[in-house]
């Protein structure tokens, strides 16, 4: 499953406080201690707005490729089997290293976690993230249905904010506090 393309697309942030722009770059060269991945899914995680605005404690050199979490298929690695689905997270991904908002990502081996065969790349991407926790709370656990009222305590946190959005998309009624 080697890559035949010499370039791939990526989103590049050139200036904090602006949106990333689509561009092309050379596919990163595989190297020891790193895994080259063809990205299948990437999150716009709760950290993304703070990083893009330059408000996070770790600010990367620009231009850089954002994306602190993602998933994809191994193109080249000394550690992970070629073609295997891996979750991408940690080790400075999207902060001190280019992130997952690209067609290809070269990440430290420790940032690529092997996923069970048959796992949906979107699920692998949000595994152990506020999005995954919120989704499980709204759908798998409480099974929110259209017309129901949902109380989300802690709606200002990462999990709660996403739970409010998911409950609304599931058809929960909106009600302002005290009404």
C-alpha cells in the first residue's frame, strides 16, 4: 500500500486568528521511529479553536498543519503493519508537529495506536475524546429521542458543549433555564 502520489493536500494555518487554507505539500518521507499514515478521518476537536486563534499554551511555528486527533491507514512503519488502521493522538500532533488535517501525516510511532480490524475510521478518530464521550452519553446511554427534554450539567465544558449539540441534532427540545 505504498503511496504513488508525490504530493498530497493539507490544511495550513499561516496566521493565528484566521482559518487554515487548503494547499499541497510533498508527501512526508518515512523515517525510523515514525509512522506514515494516509489519513481517513480527523476531528475538529475542542482544542482546535484555541490553537487556531493562538490562545493555547503551545503555539506551533507557522505555517503548520492543525489537527490534534485523527485516524488512517499505515503506509510505512517499522512498528505498525502496513494497511492497518491507527488512531493518531498525542506526542505533539497538531501542536509542535504537523497534525491530522492532511491527506498524509508522519507521526512518532507512539502517536499511532493500532485499532481493531473493522473499526470505523470516524469512530477511531474520536475514541477517548470529548466527542466520543458526548456521543455515547446522548445516543448509546440515554438514547435521546425527538421532543424529549435533556438537561446537560456542565454544558460549558468540552463534553457538555458537544452533548448539547448532539442532543439538539437528535431532536431534543430547547428550553432556556427558568422557562
